[in-house]
C-alpha cells in the first residue's frame, strides 16, 4: 500500500458511542477495516501493533502510516521474545519460507494468543470495557 486516502476512514459525527476503542492494527486490510469501524462507533480510538521480530517490517511501517493518517495514537509493543520460543521462517531469516503438508514454515505458535493477551492487559489498564 503506497497511498492510503484519508477518506477511506469514515468518521460519523453523530451517534458515537462514548466508549473507547482499542484496535490491533497489523497494517493489513482486515485490521484497517476494524479501525474504520471503531472510528465510526467509538468516541476515542487507539491502536496497538506488535514487533515480534518478524522478517517483514512492512507490517509495522504500514500500521504506523495508517494510524497517522487516521489520526489515532499507535503503541508499538515489543514482543521480540516470541522469536526465541521456536524456529520459524517468519522470525528467522535462515529458514526458507515454504509450504509443507503440515504447517507452513512461517507458522509462529501462540503468536495471536500473545497479541490478544497483551491487548487485553492494555485495555484493562486504560479502563476499556467490552
């Protein structure tokens, strides 16, 4: 994504919920869609993304760019310890990226569990409710 037009994120000026929103922002289209929904439905929105030692830092770059365009604060959380838990092609550049009959070489066990658990702690500390 080279250019992200600001009008892609629609902010409604009426019927906003007084809730705060926390969005896990990866920089991909699914998380950007979640961000747009949160901006439309919540009074304030913050975003969080994770540096887990991934080879492709473009995810982090895009998350930063999108948060800036959307005018939401972005917290980048250091979860690089994940890369030391197992060997996989997503966090270890010496491993070839390939598909197998089992799991792909890029599979990072527990990655999303760490993400959601970390976000839940952040949300709790900020007084966010479901």
